C-alpha cells in the first residue's frame, strides 16, 4: 500500500513538473515558430538561442506590481484565475503517457489513474475551466472583460456539443471509455489487414479527427477562434484587468489546456504512445507520445500564424450549422458500420 502511494505521488510530481515546463516552453515554441513563419527571428537574447526566455518571463511576472482596480468584486476576482488554472492540470491524471515499465525492480503503470470512465472525466474537467473565464470577466468591473467572458461562454456552449460528438465514433469502435483501453485498441495493423498502416483511429475516423481538432481549438479560445480575448476589439478580453501572477495563471492555464487537448487528441486518434521497437526499448513510448503532442502543438501555432480571426456571427454559424450536423452524421455512420 505504501509503495503504491509513493509511486503515485512521484508520478503526480513528475507529471506536474513536465506540464508546467511544457507550458513555459510552449510560449518559446510559439514565438520561434511564428517568428520564422513571418520571416523574423523570435527570442534570441535570453540564453543560447533564447532558450531562457520563458524563465525571464516568469521572473518578470513574479516581481511585477499587482494592480487591482477599485470596482472589482475582490473574492471572485482572486478566485477566477485559480478556477481557470487548476482544471487544466487535473486533465493529465488519466492520460497514459507511455508503456508500462519497470523502474528499480518495481512495475510502474505509465498513468496516474486508469479510470474506466477516463473520457467522461476529461470532458467533465475541461468544461470547468470556462467558469474561471466567465467569473473573471464578470468580477473585473470592465465592459471589455465582461464582453470577453460572455463571448467565451457562448462559444463554449456552441462548440461543446460537437466536441463531445466528435469522439463518439472512437468510443463506439473501441467499446470502452478508458483512455488506456482506447490506446490498447489501436494496436496492430489497420483493420487487421493493411500492414503498412497502424490501426490508429485517425484512419478509421478522419472526419471525427477534423471535428475534434476544430472544436478543440475553439474550446481553448485559440486563433482563429480567440473571441474571448480579441485584442483588436476587447483590449485583452476577460483578463484585461489582471496583472502579475494572476495574469500568468490565465496564461499558463491556456497553454496547459492546449497541451491537454493535444495529449487527448494523440491518445484518441494517433495511437497514444504506440510506435516501433517498443518490445526492446519500452522507454521509447514516452518519446513517441511527446513527439505526437508536439506535432499537435505545432499545428495550433501554425493556424494562429496563418488564419485571421473569425467574425463572431461566422463563428456561431460555423459551430451550429456546419460542425454539429457533420458530428451527428459521423456518429450515425460509425454506429451503422459498428452494428454491421
């Protein structure tokens, strides 16, 4: 019993450190990638190749003066960044990040908690982050913040339905809600017959994957769906009145949500930690998983550098009139073939 508690505690600490480090260097990756896409250099002064830039940003935010406007609702104003930040970390509790292995003679499961309803847990937890954004917008006493919070809640309601339906096809094929079970169901050749392609659900569910990708970007308020911030319209949206560490919690929460969405996407559609040579070197599974997540993150950043922001009515029409019918169609067609 004691060994299990120690092992779980170590996994929790390692995962939290990895996620927070990933959030920090996601900002570096975003600046560098967008810089190169726009024929700029990106961060280059803080450390070699600018690699210490995230640390410099963190130090700046920690020591920056915190300014609290007079008209805020103080308790909610202080609570909102925590509500936005914590759920993004809780998501990683059920994500299998590698093949089970042995360390120092102990069998270690490469997942913090293998819930048999892991998919439901993920969607329940990720839905909570919107409360932090809405409460931040309402409590700030600013019309820009309030408008950002309202926009974000409306956007979440519009895309949450399609977001959930986009993975129903995967659940129907895998016949389980456990993320670990879904990863295991993607072993072997595609449909058991096509030897040169893996049995990843991106090949069985291409429409579901595209729907998931689109809705996930909208759910995390990233460009071209960043209506909650919309700098050209709302200054900075829901976090206009925040500064110092409270602002940084929103900032970290956004990148943690991006990483969470990328890990879930890699788990559901890209085979999770699966890859070649795992029988001889199980540690490679973690490397494969990280590579897949980084590819997702690169796509996120690429979209931001490529597409302009949607107009608000276009965003709503796209969610209800395009994505929702496609998600329902994908669910019905998949169910039909599963029954056959």
